[in-house]
C-alpha cells in the first residue's frame, strides 16, 4: 500500500516536472523565435556603439520596440556564443524579426548602407558638397582628409555608385573610391599606358582636361 502510494506520488511528480519543463522550454523558445510583431513592416534604425555590451544592446532593443524582452536576447546571445561577434554599427531592424534573427544580423556586420552616386566630371568640391547634402560627412572634413594624403587625389576618386555604411569617415570614403579606381586599371590598360610612355597621373590629367573642354556627346 505504501509502495503503491509512493509510486503514484513519484509518477505525478515526474509528470508535473515534465510539464513544467515543457512549458518552460516553450516559453523560452517562443521568446527567442517568435517576433514581437510578425505583421509589422516597419523598419527601424538601430545603432550599436563601440563598447556596448550585449546586455545594454538588448535593453535598447526592447526600449526601441524591436524585441519582446531583453532577457530572451541575453539568454540566446550567451547560449549561442554570438555575443562575442556582435559588431558596432548602424542597422535596419524590424519588429517582425525574431531575436535569433536580430542576433544573427548584429553578428554578421550587415550594417545599414546608403546608396550614393558620384557623377563623371565632378571635382573634389562637387563630391564634397554632394556628400554633405546627403548627410554622410561634412564638406570641410572630406576636403581636409584629401589634403592630408601624400598626393592630390583629384581624378582618382572613381565616379560610380557606392553603398556607404552609416557612420563612415571621410578617410574610409576616400579609400573606397581610390580602391575602386585601382580595380578599374586592368593589366591591359596599364600596358597600354606604359606603351604610350605615360603614367596613370598623365592619363588622369588628360581625362580631366577633356571633361572640362567638351560640351556635347559628339565632342
């Protein structure tokens, strides 16, 4: 009799414990993988500053209405080990993203970018004015950074479409444009320039002069 009673109590205890574990597991799972608002199409701009810890980040995410509760973010970031990989930068995040998706985004470094187009024929002042108008960097900062280079970069800032990360510096933009210029100088083009006994700088100067002189497509 006593044995049967103990067996029943043990069985009930195991059942209740199992139910509690299942309920707790579902609670945690839903907190991590169910977004705050699955139907939302809103995209929010969120900034992770240098030195921000994952707990501060999670509190800010909750405050901005991107995730449900910060403890779920903390738990997942710790359990997955992704808290080590979260990168500073500006991000576009949505309330329709789960915490797992938000952590993945912040860990991948997939920062928000702004599309800009540098037009052929623009000089450094034109580019500086455009970058300031687009709210990317101040004109004075961009021109000052150009002056601090070892040579004049007039003509070396390749006209093209760029996707600029928010918070980028003037130096980083200049490096991006000059790197793009270097990629366009193919081996065949370089050989042709050398065959003409000219340097890349000679060609850039000539191109700049032509752009200033011509007025129509036919010219």
